[in-house]
């Protein structure tokens, strides 16, 4: 008797969301052809795709950050277009640090849909665009002390700071303040913008 194959974890997640294979693969930013063997259990699901699938189930409103290559596939937009939009501020992006290599730009599907609705094929060479975000600025050497001092000055918790700058959770801020991780350029820029904005109201 042939041994039954193990149930596919990604199929269970898809069924939990009540989506078809086509709908779920689109939310994951992968082609239907790539997705089908994972759903049937014929191929092992890559860890990063499985993590993204779990995020889709936990956050059904399109708040799961994905690499721009995956977002481009999901939105059917050229990846270079999304990268250009990230550089000039039309697409809201953050960075993720992989286990090795350089940080990568990521954005949520919701952010991608906002860009597509507001800007995609809506601009010309005469369109005035938002100033480009400073993607190369880095956190200073004493970023941990600056963060603690800023929170004390503004009287906000680690949880509130994470929420206000779009960090994943309180744990991210804790890791920064304990120097276990370094803030990405984009998130550090948001920290500085928050500090400038809130400090001006306290004067």
C-alpha cells in the first residue's frame, strides 16, 4: 500500500483563509504554476514563502511586508517601477535584514495598491514628485542611547514607538535599545521625523 503524503502546510493555511489557489498565490506574490506543487505536497514550500503565507492568514488586510520582486508579481507591475517609486517616495517601503547579505526593500500589498491607484501610469515627466527618502542614511553609533533618551523625553513606551514608526513590534525597539539589532535606514529616518515632529509640539 502506498504511503499517503504528508498534508501540505500551505494548503491548510489557504483553506483557513477560504481562498482559491489562484487568489492565495496572488497574495503571496508567486505564480500559480509555482504555487500548485506546494499546495499538493509534491514540493517542499520554501521557508520564506511559508512565513509569508502565515502572515497573510494573520493579517488578511494586506499588511504583510514582502520583497519588491514578490510585490511586483502580485500587482503585475515591473519591479523596476516599484524600485523607482520607493526611491522617490511614492511607494512606502521598509527594509528587512536577511540572515546574510544586504538588507532588502519590502512593502505591504496595501502600500503597493495605494501606489498603483494613486500613481501608476498617472505621472509624466512634468509631474512634481515627493522628495526622495534618504535610503542611505544610517543610524549613528550611539543609536541605542538616543532612542532611550527620546522615549523618555516624549514619554512613550517601546510599544507606542514601534506603532508610530511602523516597526513590527515592541520587540524590535527592545532589540535596538539593547544593541542586538541596528535600525534600518528607513526606520531610523522615521524615528528622527517623529522626534522632530513631537519635540516641536513640546516647545
